[in-house]
């Protein structure tokens, strides 16, 4: 009996090591979490209310881009653009959608021929963005985030 008591006492003294908890600082946890983030991707892309019926992430991205392209194209088609030669060009528009849902045109890459034939093309593009419906910003881990993207717009004027 004495040996069993000594054995239990030794076992209890050694088992206390298993209950020691290492303290991890919040900064260490934050650094580990930040390293696991994929900063180039979002959980949900920016969207319009017409895209709510889509279910997958890729479908929502497609819907957003298509809706934005349709709004810009329809605005440009309303204006009577007269040119001296045919234009078949792709304009690359660089956008930023802020975390409040504001769309900002950052840069436009327009061919010099298109710029010469349609000198007010940048103004028309900027004006077309004023008629957009409400944009819901992108989400990353449930938080609204700012995103940047490039959208090609095909211009065909005969």
C-alpha cells in the first residue's frame, strides 16, 4: 500500500507539467493569421443588386463585370459619335471599388487613334459611371474591403 501511495504521489507531481499552459501573445497570433491570408483574393467580389440571384463566386464576378460593361456600353451608344475612320479598339479601364461601394476610375488605356477620333472618350467614360446603380463592396472575412480591377471595353465605331 505504501508503494502504491508513493507511485500515485510521483505520478501526480509529474502530471502537473501537462497542465502548464504556454502564453501566446495576441501579436504572435495576428502575425500567424496575416501570413495565412491570400491578399490577392476576396471572399466575395463587388456586386450589383441584380447579381444577388447568382450563387457562386465566379458567377457573381461575371455578373458584376457584365453589368458594368452593359452600363458603360449603353451610355456610349446613346451619344452620337462621328468618326472619319473605323475604330475597332479595346479600352482597358482600371477601377477601384472602395469599401463604401464607390466606384473610382483610376486609369484608362486608350489607343492614340481612338483618342484622336473620339477626343472626349475619357469624359464619356467618366459620365457613364455616374448613372450606375448602387454597388455593394467586396468582402474579405466578412469585412468590406477596397478592390481594384481592370475591365476591357471593346469599341467598334463604323
